[in-house]
C-alpha cells in the first residue's frame, strides 16, 4: 500500500548565482564532518551531488547547473532572502 501525505517543513536552500549551484538541505544544519560520502550523477545537462551520512541517510542535494533544473521562483526566492 502506498500512502501519500503532505509534509510541511521549512525548505533550506542556498544558491550561488556565479557558480549556478544550489544546495537543498534535507537536514539542516549538517554537522562538521557530517558528510561521509557523496554520490555524483553527471550528465551533459548538469550535475547532481547527493551527500550521505555514515548511516547512508541523505543530508542534502547539490545541483550544478541549477538555472536549467530548478524552478526560477525558487532560485529568485533564495537570492532575495540572501540580500
């Protein structure tokens, strides 16, 4: 049985406009040395890095080439919040 339930949690995201890289935190903050390994998915359209802790839990996602892959409203909201 599949259950869909809407969860309301704050989204923590950073965006570097010059590098066109965004980071979406699934756990925030990430402790120093909290990332045990990173899995990289690379394609000609961009790169996705998934950071995992020692137990294999996903801590966050880094999206390189974010303008091509994330909603413009999300990136603009992050830029506006950082100013």
